[in-house]
C-alpha cells in the first residue's frame, strides 16, 4: 500500500502507511524473519552508481520544496570515485557540472532500496554554445506518462532516452522570418508561401514587392514582438524549418520525439510541471495570467525545466515528431500518411489546469493554431 501511494504521488497516504508499517515493525519480535527487511525499507535509502569523466567534479544538490516549488540545495561535492557507489536518502537530486559558460545538469531520483545507474558512462560536454540558446539533456532513464493515463498521457513508465541538445526557447518570429526570406532568395517562393503562418484566411506576415516577408501589426493593430514564438504554422512547415536549419549549419535538426520533449520538460522524476508538482497559474503564460497573445520567450522565468528549457508549461504548445496514435513511447515511428499529429505543453490561451507536462493533445498535422509553435533539437552539435 505504501509503494502504491508513492506511485500515485499521494503524500498523505504515503505518510499514513509509512507510520502504520513503522508501528507494525516495532511490534514484531526481534527474531522475526521479516523485521530486518521492514527496518531496511523504513530507513528510506537508495543508491547511486554511475561513472562520470575522471577529470570532472560535480556538485550534488537535493531538490527540496520551497515556496511550493523544487529548489536545489547543496549536499556535497563529488568526484569520479565517490559516484561509483554511494548511499543517499530517498529523494530528488541533481548533479551539476559547472563550466565557465554555464552548467550541465544531470537530474537523479533515488527511490527506496533501488539503485540509480546508467548502462554507459555519463557523457558531459566540455563546452556549451556561447549563445545559451541550446540545452543539453544527458542520456538516461526518465519517468514519462501518468498513473491514470488521462489527458492523452502514456501510462506511467520508465524509459531510456539518448542524449540530445534542444532549443532553450521555441522558434521566434525573427528566426522564422529568416527562414522564409532565405527560401525567397533561393527562388523557392511557393515553398515559402506554403510555410508562411496563416490564421484561417489571414496572413500573419506582410510581403514587400520583392517577395520578402516582414512582421506587421496583428488584426487588432498591435505590434508583434519579433522575440515572441511563431505560431499558426503546421507540422509540415515546422519540419521544413528543421531541414533548412540543418542545411545552414550542417547539424541534423528535427522536431523532438514525444519522449524527448517530455524528458526535457520534466527531468527524470515525473514532476507534473517544470518547477514541481504544484500549479501556480502566475508562473507560466496561461489563460489565468490574462495574456491576450503569445509572450516574449524570456517571460515567466519560473517556467523552466530542470535542464533550463523555457516555456514548456505555458506560452505556446510545441509540435512533436510522433503521431498522437503512438501508444508506446518506445516506438519512434512517424508516418506522413497519418494526419493525427501531437502537440505538447500548455499555452497562453489555455487554463493552467491543461499545463501538466504529461498531457498529449491531438492536432491534425495540417492544422494551424494561434497557440501552437515548435522548437527543434539535434543529437550532436
């Protein structure tokens, strides 16, 4: 019963069953064959056994709830040898690898009488892109889905995800205009026209005589900040942008698979929101905050994931690569004939109750919406 309460993240039941088990254990005779097993279980400890580069030290920090969200608190400094086998109290942790240009974050969850490990040595990049627009998500296991599977979520499970680099922010109007205008310059005006954002029959961008696109006021005459996420583009336009970006810098960009998006948003501990398990609507751009349009990408600083990815609970939802029909997150299959696309994350015109990071929303790939944008990733940079 205690383990079931832990799985359901029911803190009150978890505490009640732990107290009952404690009283039961104390009442057992000292020679009872299960007494020691119960005592070990109640000790509330687990282990970590991973291998990090020998020349790298890490700072171990534990997530504790402060002001209703998880905040990292220093535990100790660790070296290569100390992490090969270490006992820790159960809880949510992270290893932080400081660098001159930022930190690499490796989240950990220590479960009762279990060992957190990895089949491969942990790979820590020696350099982070100086523009800080990319976030590294290390290889490893993470929890995805939800115990009840509601809101389209996968059933709760642990899954291994390879490492990747993902954009810290969704693609902005400024970045998307660069893409469209480059297509125009290459004589691909038809492709540019197909990829240009539209809201029904309304063109979001203006065009000059030479064919270039520009950001004009919206239908209500409001100026659009070029640093806000582009929306009103379909799945096919988002994948075209990724292909164009790949040609520009030689990297293999694409939309994230659903499991990659979910890990980048939730970390490894299955939290419901980027900051923890408590929803406070003012912490992300949602319907309750009174946002009338998408907000600049650096708004709402609390809406950042354990790795530092921004705007996963609010502002705009993101297209992902896989289809909504994909019931098994282990399967990385997408069919262009399957029109049932999938978008993830909350948005500026949705209630915060729909911001849970396990939610999966059905949207036809040819459909466009004022609250759906995208971000891209690559395996290597």
